[in-house]
């Protein structure tokens, strides 16, 4: 059938070419028409398009440094420039308890905030003792010594020594020295210049005359230990610690040991004041006023600062950069 159809088409084409050509017109070139069947091309198969969008609130696995804590200076007060400040706590309205160090000059003293005047002071009873951090529990004040492996207990009202305790020979879980001390409402918390904080049972310590360690925590910034922890203060569920030989105070989660914020207090003293002063050391919290008092060794002034509240919002961006 297809061959017959092809022959008919050829004959028709030949007959068409046999006619006379018009005058002054060139003869038509005979053409042969061939029918070609085109294969049907299949339509392309649709493919899924994947659109990658950022997830709002998705966890960022990149390690972030602890945030700097914003603060403002509320006031400054005179401070004894001969005081080698080791511990500082609020004694009551307008008064502070201060523990000082240095051999033969170590003391426990009560200081008037507004004037810096020493209202009363008592030595440690032995010039070989080097005073360190202090903490108050009710009507008692606990004071550490540096390398004497001994702590003292005072009556708040009289400053009379009413007890003492020793540090056990330090295995891995015992403090090597006495540095900072604070109280969280149930445990004394002690530093020894390393990255370790020691949580101490105060009543068992008084009863036995020896430090009774409940637990320890290693203070870290990400995975790196943060050592040289000095004076301590417990503030609203966190531990604030001076970092020896720096102008920083770190805020520490007492459960994990992670540093959750940093106070940078550089610039509090003028260059002239700083030339005659030593390191930042001394933190006391006044819950009634919401203020933190800070000073340092041989500092001529003590400062009241207030932490500023900061709201952190997620940063959301899109591909158009709007």
C-alpha cells in the first residue's frame, strides 16, 4: 500500500513538470516530494526543585565566646589604699566587711561605705597567717588563709575568733591553697587559684575542724579551663569571680562550671590611680539596692556598679539581603 502511494506521487510530479512554461518565465524545476514520518519525542520528566531556607532558631554549632555584660558605674567611694583586699561582703546598710592579706598586715575589718573609714579591725592573731577570702553565714564570718592550710571563724558582733578549721592534705579533690570564698545559702564555695571551685559543707566543717568537700566543679570557657579564679561572690544564682591579674570578673554557672558572661572593668581607675594600685579584687553584692561593689588591692577607690538588662533577639536574614 505504501509503495503504491509513493508511485502515484511520483507520477503526479512528473506530469506536472511536462506542461509548457510561461513566456519569459524559466521552467520550473521538477521536485520530488517524499513523506517522512518523524519519531515522537517524549516530553521531559519533571524534576523536583529543592529550595534551601534557613531555619529560624536552629542551633548554631559554632562555639561562641561568653557575652560581655553591660554595666554602668553608679557611684565611687574612698577606699583604703593600704588595704590588700582579699574578700569583700556587705555588712549592712552603708557598711562592708573586708578581709585583707599580706603577712603581718592581714585583718578582718568593718568599713563605712561613704567615707572608706575603718570602723573596727582585728588581726589574724599570728603574723605568719596570710588572710584571704571571707564569707558570712548568720552570726559567723569564715576567713581563709593562703598557704597556711587553715581557716578562721569569727563572731560577727565582736570579731572574736570562735573557731578554726584546717585544709586536708590536698589530693586531686582538695584545694591546694585558700583564695576566694562565698556562700550560696547552703554551701560555702571556695577557690584555690586553679579552675576548680569547691563546695563545702559549713556545719560539718565546723563540727570536724576540717574542710568537708561536698562536690567540685571545673570552670570552663567552652572546653578550656578558666583558671586563676580569685575572690568570689554569689549573686542571683550565679558565681562571680575575679580573674587574678586581669580586669575581668567572670560569671559562672554553679552547676556546669561554664562561664556565661564576662565583666570587663578596665578603665575604672585613672592612669594616675592605676600606677599606684595593684590588681582588681573584691566583689560584694547588695541585694537591697541591686548593686555590686568592686575594688582592688591598694585601690584608692571602691565602685558601685549596676548590671544593665540586655535583650538578645535572633538575627533573621534572607537571600535578597533585606
